[in-house]
C-alpha cells in the first residue's frame, strides 16, 4: 500500500493503521462496507477522509489481494 495513503503511529489511535493525516482507522472503512453501511455512510461519518482517499485505499487493498492471488 502506498505509504502516503496510510500511517501507523503508536502514539495515535494505539498504533492502528489510519488514513494519512487523520485519526480514522482504515479498519473502520472495511467495517462499514462489511456491514450494512455504504461508502457514502462512511464518508458522512468521517468527513476528514476524502472520497478519493477512501477509494484509493480500497483500490490498493484490491491490488494487494490480486498480487497475493497471483503469487499463490
């Protein structure tokens, strides 16, 4: 995943992987999408994360899964 997309600081949010420049854990996005919430719901509840940032993180995760599947 692109280093500029996410950050991990043990002093912030207990070291959770967060969207860069925010205190919003990336896990929250996946929890929303894995439940009954939409990307719109997530963006509304976490206005410090832009649509572009969220979509780019999702694309990076998808690409990581593709690379893992190709390597298997």
